[in-house]
């Protein structure tokens, strides 16, 4: 039981380090809007054939108002309920992260992002396994967008 807890803690620490590196590692330039994967998380995690991209909002888009529709494209995998304990490389769900805050764990490829404040925002979406942990390599996409009143 102790080894399992330590492994879970390492996954959380790895996720936090990767998120911080992603936020700072590109010299302040907006992230790529295309499909992406990030570096290795853990040697014992399965790889996924999934390809993930954020369709809207577009990278660099200016949004007027306080709501934007998020749409993602997921290819090579399917979304399943997050309650399964069985890890399958082409099955999982989405974690939606806005400004480094997890805002939802969802099975939907569309979601309204509401109550957005004016300014720059960073949206990340990650396809994760049924146990909520990332695949190796991670299947994640990110876009930066601006909200104006």
C-alpha cells in the first residue's frame, strides 16, 4: 500500500512539474494550437495512440464577453466513464485546465467556459486514463486566448 501511495505522489508531482514547465518553458510565447504530447511522466504508464487538439478557442483568439465554447478533437481513442479501474491505452476521459486550475473532468468534447475575466487565459486539455493519471507520453493540447468585455 505504501508503494502505491508513493507512486501516486510521484505522478502528482510529475504533473505539477510538467504544468509549470509548460507554462514557462516557451519563453512566454503562446503554446501551439496543434496536437501535442509532453515529455515522459512515469516509466510504468501505458502509451496511448490518441491525438488531441483544441478546435476552439483558437490559439491567439480574442473572445468578446465572458463565455467561450471549448471544442476538442480526439482521434485514435474513445471517451469512457471515469469510474473504470481498467487502464486501456485507447480509452479515457478529458481533464480541462484553465489558467493552471483543473475546472472539469469530462466525457464531453465540448464545454462552455463561463464567467471568464478580461485578460489572457491559458486553456489545456489532457486525455487521461480511467484512473485519472496521464498516459506516457502525455496526450495534451494547449491554447492561449484573450477575453475582452
